[in-house]
C-alpha cells in the first residue's frame, strides 16, 4: 500500500511536480532538519504549495514516518480548508481506517488515541495560535508514545508567526521571540523519535534574510537557516507578478490593459476619511452615477459587470443542461474597519440600484465605453467577443433579478461559512462582490477573480503582508485575464512592482545557489550596513541585478519658464561627452549633478495625481555606485536621444508610462554598452501638451545596471 502512488494517481500529478515532491522527501531523510536548519519548500502565492506538501507527506508516510503535524496560519478558514483538503485527497486511506486526521483543538478526549490508532498513520492540524499550541503540547505530553514516533512537521506559511519577534521593553534589545515561534520551537525540541521539519512559504524573507549570527538579549541564537531549499515551479496556468508587472509594458499583452490607476483622494473618500465616518454624503450618494468622488469604484463595478457578462456568454453551453454556469468574483479591499465595510456595501448597492433604474438605452450608453475598452484586450487573444446588445441584456438581467451577491467578509467565521467542499471560496451567484479582504489573504483561493480594487495605502508596506493580499495571483485562464482589471493607487502599484522584482531576485538567487545569501544592505545616515528581515519595508526597498532599470515614473514637469534654464544647463553637461553616435562616458560626480538637476525639473502635486511618487535619486546613485564598484570602473556609459514624444500616461490615461526607452532600439544598444559599466539613457522629450506634458522640453533618464551583476537589495532605514 503506497500513499504516494494513491495520491499522485488520483490527482494525475505531472512528472515535474513528482520530481520536486520526491526530492524534498528524500532530502528530509538525508538531512537533519530542526529548529535551526529546516527544509524549505518555496513556492509562489497561489501556486499549488498545498498540493505539493500533501504529496511530500504521502511519500514520507511510505518512507516510515508515522505522524504528521501540520501548522497553519492563525485562521479558522485556513484550518477548515486544510481539513477539507486532507479528507478529500486522502479519502480512501481515511475510509479504510489506515489514516486518522484531527484538528487538535477539537480533539477533546485523548483516550481516543489508542494503541490501534497510533499503529496507523495520524495527522494533526494545528492553528498557529496559543490555545492550539497548548493543546498540541498537552496531547504529546499525555500520550507519551507520540513523542517517540517518526514525525514530519510541516509549517505552512512558515514566515507567518514561526520566525518572528515582538517588542519587549523589559528585554535588553527591546525585542524577544514571539510566543508562537517559541512554542513551536519548544515542541520540536521535546520530540524523542526521528523527526523532520519542512517549512512551506511563498514569502520567505524572514527565513532567508537573516544575519549569519543573531544576538538577542545577550544570548547568541542561531538563525533559522534552511538545511535545503526546493523551488516549486508554478503550473502552466499560473499567473503572478511576471504577468502583472513585467508583461504590463508590452502593448501586445492583455496585461497592458490590466491596471487602472485610482486617485488617492478617491480611496480616502471611499475609506470615510472625508465627510462623515458613518455614512457617505447623501447628496453624493444620490448622484452616485456621476459624482467624481466615486468615479473609480463606480467604473470598477461597471467594468466587472461587463467583463463578467462577456465571460458568461462565452462559457454558455446550451447543449448541456447540466453544464456548470460561469460565476465570477470581485474583491474590494481598502480598509480593515467594519463600519467602512458596511458603508461600502451600501454604496455598491446604491450603484446597482441606480443602474437598474435606467432604461435599456440609458444602460447601453453607460456600458458602451467599458465594453469597447475590454474589446482591446479581448482582441489580443482572438476570443469571440459577444455583441454589445447581448452584454447589455445580460447585465440588465443580473440587475433586475438580483443575480449579484454582495458579501462582507471581515471575520474568520464568515470566511469559513463561505468555503465549499473543495476548500475554496464558493461563488454562489453569477456575480459575487466580496468586501473586506483582510481575512482573504493567505491560502484562500478565489476562482474567476476578474476584478480587484485594492486601497490599503500605509506609510510603510510590509512586504509579505501586501504580497499575501494579492488574491489575483493563481490559476487564471487567458479568457479571464482578458477581462480582468486591477484598481489601486500608483504608489501602491509601484510598491507592489518593487516587491515583485525583489521577490523574483531572491528566488533567482536561491535557484542558482540555495546556500548563497542575498547581498542585503541598508543605508543609515551616511553608512551602508547589512540589514536583517525585520528592517524590510517595501516602500524603501530597491532590488536590482544585471540589466535592472531605474527611472522616474508619474512625474509632471514644472512650467517652461521654470525649467528652461535648468534644461540648458543639463544640455551643457551632456553634449561635450557625446561622440558622433551620440554615445559616451561620464564620471560619477558629473552624473550626480545631472540627475539632481533633472529631478529639479519635476513636480509632484495632487492635481497631477503623483503624490508619493517622488523619484529618490539617492537610491539610484547608490545602485550606480555599487555597479561601478562591481565592475571596477570609474565610468558610466552614456546613451543620448532627443526629439522623443513619449506620453505621460498609457492605456487611455489609466496608468503612468513606465517605458520611455524603446525595447527594440534603445534597450538592446544600452545593454551592449552595459557589459562593463552602468549605463544612463538620456531621452530628451519634446514634452507636448497633447501627450500630457506642459509644452516644454525635459529629460527622462533610464539607468541600466551592468551585465553579470549579482542580486542586491538596498533599503534606507
């Protein structure tokens, strides 16, 4: 009887996944894994990590392990999802009394753990919460046989609570290990038999970005460095940061149309920071289809209705009366405050009510523009596009017959109630709008999520937290992606993009050499020093490697009279360095002067929608300096072009242009110049008003890191 053959056969796992699962199981037996050196399975958000670790568990059962303890995030919903997944995937072993599965907090009578049951395989699911941890300790203390068993510990979402610190003013260093982390560590140390420890995560920063030695409150503590790491590569249908951020600059990709910029003041208003905190202004609510205050959320809801209707029509199968109907989802996540969630539900109900009151002609007039915008991305995948009239009729039917569910999700119990038998969030209606979002972060899967309005806008972004909010990542069809839209402020979008590149660089580093550490540095005053995980704030993190690009985005120029002299001075610094091909070299100090002058030609004001997007030249200069040091050169390559007419925005004004350099000419030539030094492209723009500028010439620089640069992460403390 093979658990592994059973589960892989039932799921029809491919060879690539099997290879990873078998390699992890093999390494768990070869290596001593414990609280100091765990084994790590590193996946991506929503990429099939649970599927993989259950396969590893099955393989380990075949190899002589008796018991598995699975630690989950402190979430009722995730525990329930894990239990359902276990019962589904191990259905036959459970039914044949060869495997027993318990949620520890529900195991009230320990007499159930008889010798017969312990002679079979046992799985305990434990929420990372103190009552659950205490119950686990009690079970293993009172049923002493368990401690002698061969045990596989699987720490799901391993960076969440397992490797963490808390502020404690009574301690020498002002911090101490968090209670959950200490309890989990104590549990591992109390085991007497052979045991292995596997950590599973998609956000591994606290696991890998630890110092080589850590002294805490006068005691030297070894960091939780992995004994081994295996990367779980995403399945073919996986959509993540590469699509959302890298493909977004390709006008031939549906990702080009995905992001919609939301002004900060509209997010503030939606979060109740203007007017009343208990209800929106009545006059504004009564004018909900026209007011500027709700323009972005109104547009998002209307786009969702149109996109969802298009997909319903495309997926409709009249030949099969039992065919599963297409149901979609939209998530609104801007606040953790329950009162605001209630306001937002009332607001969306008001929008839908007003739309329903319109005549067919009036509704068609409103839906026509978003329909044509969605057409642009649908045409890229050669998908059959339903006629506007058919889409309008589908939206009208949904409005009239209440086919649109609006659900507030701001508690663990609410999420648990919404989970289906497969452990995924149920989509009961053709259109499903979920408001809240905080409890929908780690582990919860939402199929057909084609609209995501994200408005959490803190001063500092905690990287793993924000990435785990990215519920739009996961298995997505090309047809769904063509109508998917993501709404947030450009500051948030930019921070998420930085996180993606940082995350990707870290994975690349691990893949090339799992034992290597990322060169993680932080600026404090005028010094540069190594920095640990608790210093990571995404708003100040810059990740770079070979050919990484740095450039300002979202800026507006000052007036012509304000910058004409500055632009002339910049000309005077650049022109003498150019050869007949308009290329050359610069020294660091000259470049520093030029970039600072260029930055002085930019302006950031609310009217331009770019507050928070200020270009930090100091960070860029530090990256250039590191690139020069790595290549042992005192030169920076210079590439110059003028007469450019790049627009300030792209995608019908929905986002800021972030690629003034031509990927077919500028970038290849600059890469050729960047073999032995960093390169700066000085792209002089005409700055025409028809392109969103102020009818004045200005410089748009793009900095390119040199070839063969190792991965660096730079952060200002």
